[in-house]
C-alpha cells in the first residue's frame, strides 16, 4: 500500500478539482452541478444558508456520499476510481461531533491513532501530543459527554489531525459555539493553514468566511451563485453602502422614494424600520443623497459610509437568483 | 492551540504505515471493551433481567409447574440462557443506531480502513456480553442446584452454541439499527418481535398442555428448537437432528441479513 498522503505524479496544484458535482434526494436537487477549484494550502470557504447544499457537497468530496453526476479529484485522486486513496488524504470534521461520547477524550484519540496504524506507546503519545496542542490535557480522562461545546469541537478537530490530512473538511466548524470558543477555533484553523493544510470549510456565518477564507464560493439551492475573494464579492455588489438611521420612522417611505430617485438604486429597509442601507456608486452620489434628505427636512440620527458587508453581498446575490443570467455566472 | 510552532511540529509528524484489516477489527474490539468500562449500567441491565427471571420462575412457578423448584430449574435453566442471548443480541443494533445518529460512523467511513471493521467490533462486544451474561446465569443456577449432566464439556458446548445463536440474531438488530432513526425505536421493535417468540416457546413450560394451534407454532418456533438443542447439549444427549434444527435460524439469518446489513451500510446517506 503506497503512502496515500503523496499524490500521484503529475498531480495539479489544485487540492480539489470538482466538475458538475450533483446529488439529488428524490425531487430535491441538493447539489445541482457545482464546479470547484481549490488551490493547495488555501482556506476556501463555502458560504450559504441552511439547506443550500453545503454539507452534501462536502460529504461527496469526503467519499461519504456517491455523486449522481459530475466528478471530482482530491489531491489528484478521483473520487470514484480511488476512494480509498482519497480517504487516506483527507480528514473530515462533521457538523455533529464525530466522537464517541462514552469514551474519554484520550481514548477517542488513541482509537483513531490505532486505526491509522500507530501502535502501542506511539498511539498514546500521538493522542497526548494532540491533547496538549489543543489545550485539552486537563480533560483527557473525562468522558466526552461531559465536555463543553467548545472542548468537543476542539477534540473533533484534533481527531482530524491524528495523521496530517492533505485536505481538511470542516462542516460549520463554529455552529453553536459561544463567541470565545468561536475565536479559539478560528485561531486553530488559521494556524493549521499556516502549517500548510488545505482547508475547505462551510459556514452560514458571513463574518466567518470573511475572517478566514482566502476565497469564497457562495451557494444557494445547490448552485454556486458567486465565487471570489471577499473583496471581489463585495466589489461586485457596488463600491459602497450608505447606512442611514432616521429620527422619525414615519418618514422612512419618503426617504426611500427620494433616495431611489437620486441614485437609481432601491434602498434596503432594516427590519426595525427606521434604518436604510443604500448602494451608492460614488461618494458624490452619497453626498447628494444626504443633502437631499436634509433639504427635505428628514432628520438623521446616524449615518455612515462603508464597503458592503458579506451580508449585503449575499442578499444582493441570492435576491437575483430568479434571473437566469445571474444564476450561473461567476462574479 | 495558540502556539503555531507546536501545531507545525504536530503537522509534520511522520505517518505510520497502513495497518492490516485484522488490526483495524481488533481496535474496534478494544472499543467494545472500553464501553463495558464506561457504561457499567448497561452490563447491570444485561445481567439483572435474566437473574431476576431465573429466581422468579424457579421459586414462584417452579413448584407448581414441575412439582419442585429443583426439577423446574433443571428444565428451565438451558432455556433462560437462550432467552437472555436472544434479548441481548439487540445491544449491538442499538449501539449502531446511537453511533450513526452521532455522526461517529461518518468519521470511521472517511478513514482508509477495512470498511467492515466497525462491525467486527460490534461482534466482539456481542460475544463478550453473551459470555458474561451466560456465565453469570450458569453460576447462579449451579448455586441453586442446577447440574449439567454433560459437565464442563456440556457447558463449553452450550456457550459455543449461545454465541452462534447471538451472532445470528444480532443481524436482525444491526439491520434495524441501520434502518431505524433512534436506538429506542430499535429497542421497541426488538421487544415487540422477541416477546412472542420467547414466551410462545418451550423455554418456561412443556408445550404438551398448550392448545393444538399454539403447540404447532411452539414446535417450529426457532427459539424452541434452540432451547431443545441447549437442553440436549447440557444433558449430553443431543441428536444431530436437534442440533441441525437449532442452527437453521442463525444460519439463515446470517446468510440473508449479513449481505443486507453491508448493503444498507454502504448506501447510507
């Protein structure tokens, strides 16, 4: 058996190369033809709402689910032809902790180390090294069912590093974690990437994709609706956003009409009602919009100018999904 | 993991050579043993029910059914061993269902290991459970006055037969574990299916007094056939026909359900 961490000769510099991957569950097209090129060593984010097909996509790439159509190579190994070699090159941390709750943290890691071929003392040493590195040494002999959410997630990621994977799949690595635990998982992901591991992560948090991923694919209803760096995605939605809060919520409709007339873009109203955000192409347009509101006696409690958040990008992109010409193209 | 250097040293550690399928299976066996250590409650359930049954039937019904508690125990004990093993064979199916619900098997399936080794581990756990429960019942039986005519050889043969029975019935619950969404559904299904098999059998009473329709069922009930063989093994007077009849169900179950289990496992979403 060859060392499966070494990709075949002539393998491309892409860690993941997917073409037209599709998976249907009955009538539901969970993944509906996705192309993906993930360069080696990159943190690549897959951003989408619940049910967009993120997990299905990841499970296909991790050989857990056979695709109905399309093909993919992971580190040069074809999913269908060499699933065993793909499994030798990857590790997957699922959305639900893939740990044995009855066993201790240390026993979980020893179990996996032995499955990977570490023997006797070497398996124990590997487990202890991982526990130390992930700040779990104190909880090593506690059963996993007594772990907190953050500890569980750290152990789960440690379990994916028993041997160093060429590609690490992380399915919503911080879902359900408190902000402190989330920051600590982010640090962990960054340091893995600095150490050279290619990481494909899914998230429904725009901030997470923005913080971690060098490139982001936005998917919705099983299709990729945009891909690029965080900066490119933001640029595609317009140069900037003007955020306004009115003193008098009753005048929000007057303001909306006026702003649309001046800039040609329809403002988005916040759920609270008194705040508006407006895509503006130039700072001059923003100035004109503000001047017009003041002239019309619409008082502002607050205003600010900023690049669009990924949130705004996402809504701008998914809002257009019904138009076929925008549904397919990469941004 | 705030220290990037320690991450880098972890990341650049050497990969061990790939282990054999047997080694993978043994690791899963080790996991089954760890479960006994961490969930002693399950072991308690496992042995308390049969002990209770043995004591209850022997002392409450024994005199009425067989004239004396001693005579009844001699009749009943081989049967309670079969009943215990049939009931306990559902534990690995429940364990499988629990593991699948937690996503643990996703990790196992994404490892480059022999894909059936997790099942080998469940089997190891099953065999240990059957041995522990059977030995305990035997010890209590012997203390209460049960005497296997075939002696130690009879006991060893009986244990072997029990493992074969447990192995065969285990497949039913592995299939249920793969199909049902929760471990408690597996347990409910198991009880619903096993109860009639166990009670409409010759484990507790001689079917001679039963109505003819029921007796017809009891006589072909696999649990009865296995119980008859168990009595024969322990008494040292088993015939080849009795042994063959007892093995029909475990062999058929394995031949039909083992491939089904693997097929269900491989096509799971």
